[in-house]
C-alpha cells in the first residue's frame, strides 16, 4: 500500500478577530416561531433576515388595533419596516410612533419645527453618519425604536443600512459566545458625540447622562433572541476584562455588523418612512452625498432596561 503525503504549504495566517469566508447561519425569526401571512397589508421583503416594505398602510391616519398588531409582528420578524412616500406632518409622525409607547427626546440633537422631533441636517448640525451604532445606548433605558422620515433627499447617495444583531450573534464562534456570556459593558455618550460636538456643549450633560452598564449580549424582551448589544459609538469597555482583552473583543463584536448577509440597504425618496427596532438592530447612515442636502426627522420611542 502506497501512502500519499499532502503537499506542503508555505506558512500562512490571517490576523484573528475578523470576518471570514464560508457559509453563514441566516435565521430571521426565533426557533419555533410560527411564520404566518400578513392579512391587512402587503409585505415585500428587502433582505434575507432584515428589512421589508409595507404597502397598503396610510400612516397619516390613525391605526386600527388590528393593523397596529400586525405591524408590530412585522417589526419583530423583519426588524425594520419601510413605508414609501408617506409625507407625514410632525404631528402624524409622532402619532404613529406613539402606538408603540411613550416618546422621548434627545437634548444632544437639533430639532425642527416640532421640539419633540429631532432634525438631522448635516449642513447645519453635524450628527451620526458613517458609523454602525444603536441609538442612545448611553441611557439606562435605551430607545425601543425610532421612526425616521426623509424630508429632503440628495439626487444620489444618502442611503441608510441596518444590520440584524441577532443574526450577527448567531454567527459568532462558540468560544466567543462563551467568553461574553453574562458579561457587561460600559456605555457613554461622550465618545460618540465628542467626534462632532465641542466640550462646552457636552460638559453640562455629563451629570444627566453618567456612564451606564448593559449586557454585552441582550435578550430581546419579546422574541427572546440573543443580540449583540455593543456599538462603536457608545461602548467603551467590557467590565472585568483587562483593557487589551476588552478592546480586542469589542473590535470583533463591532465588526459583526459589517457582514452584508446580516444587512439591508435602503435608498430613500422624499416622504419615505422607516420604523426600526433599536433593541435588535444597528444602523449606518451613508454620508456620500456632499455637496447636496439631506434632511431627516426622527421620533424616538422610549424603551426598557436591557437584560
């Protein structure tokens, strides 16, 4: 019997902590979840695990309880919902968001005609773009979700991406899941906002928004799915880890949102509305539209304490 020897390969390595090629687990809903059809509107998927357009719902009108319930199920199953050319007033936008709970404001963001609606216009006040993040995780109770409407869109560019952080968690190596199980991380508003706001604006808010701790892996309060709950705008360190190890793990976890398989990308038209679950997603506003203008208005829905 002749034994064959595998040919020798030169020394090779790729730095650890990256995203690697190969199959991914793409699960949109929890195991055991009953996937039922939608009866009160048409839902058109925009991605494999995240993102869907809703047709046949006029957000300018009060929602019937049955429609609200079915939209809530769609939000849990698809994490971000898109509604084309709604052209809502600020009052109508707030009324729609209010179906999901108490609304909250953010003193760090500019407002438009309505003081309860944040206005995002980079030509006037710099704000978060070109970074993956979840909203206001520096609060003890980060937002449940947000309703964003584009008032003015550039002729090209200005898209927004969302990532499903449950899918991102599902695809972590098992040894990483074991390492972060039960871990907690510190979140602080200063790292993110100091990139475009002067110290004079931030210092008065330090007492109002002290650093807070949240689980590194959050369990969604409704679906029960585990999600990665750290982000590159607000998470500073993992509690109880040496700084080098904390930094290495955070870099790895931040990077998981970058996998296209976990994402949906949306191209806006004026009057479009997006409604996303901030407990399950991160998002990224693409700043590729200069010198043109892009004006968005956002209403945030107060959330609960992560567990």
